[in-house]
C-alpha cells in the first residue's frame, strides 16, 4: 500500500475522531454521531492534504511510513476534522435560529 494512501487513511480516521470530539465538547456544535463523523472525516482528509501542501515537513514525511510521520498526519487530520465540524455546527445553529 502506498504511503500517500496510508497518510490519507490516517487523516480521514483522525478527522472522524476529531469531529466527534468537537461535537461532544459543545452541544451547540453537535451534528449527531453520523454528522460529526462525516464532517470530521471530510475535514480530516481535505485539511490534511492542505497541510501537506503548506508544510514541507509533512509532505516529505508522507514519502515514508514512520511513527513521526503518522503522528503528524493524525494530529493534522484530527484538528482539521474538529475545525470543519465546528464550522458546520455553527452554520447549522445560525440557520436554525
């Protein structure tokens, strides 16, 4: 399996986890389990790829599979997933009121 594909999978999983953490941390941002997971996974995948493009260390680390690279991909994907879930939760609440 390609290291780029492994990085993307790690980012998506981390994003899903980050989305659920963000949704659970604030009931105002909660989209439900499925919504948090989906928004987080999309945010993790897309945000992780953007981070790879912006931070050269992460894009170089994606060429090899080591623990440091995987931790970086996991953190980046998790944060991006949490951020996208929070943004969608805020938009949902603004529209609902």
